[in-house]
């Protein structure tokens, strides 16, 4: 299992647009096959950093998921919305693997 963490730098004057973007992905991402953990918008501290986090089985499945997402009507609409509204200033994507499992107390 891989966890994709997307770090967004957003326009702090367009936080509401990012929230709408995140809600749209909340519908499209699970429908297209990724396990969405969530989208996180600024609350305290930095007003420009936001995150999207989801799990995929492997990189091959990620590529298939991205193809489905690009063909999804809401996915296409959301890409267009972001381009039109220009609230995303930068987007960085990192794939991480959980290495601390199992969690819990040491015996």
C-alpha cells in the first residue's frame, strides 16, 4: 500500500475555492478507485498550505486510477475549475509507504 500526499500551496484569498475543490474530490476520488483519507485546508498557522491524502495499492494501480479520474465527469470539471479559478499556486505529490506498523505498545 502506498499513501499519496499532495501538498498544495494555495492562494490564501481563495480558500473557499480550495474547499469546493476538496469536496468535489471527496466524491470523485473514491468513485475512481483510491482510498481517500481526506483533504485538509489551512486553519491555524500557515494560510497557504493544504493537503490531499489517499491510498493506492501500488504505482500501477495509481496510473489506472489517474486514467479513470481524468475520464470522470466531476474529475474533469474539477480540473477545469482549478485552472479557471487559479487558486492552486503549486502542487507537490509524494508517495510514502507506512513503515511503523503495527502500531501499539511495546511489550
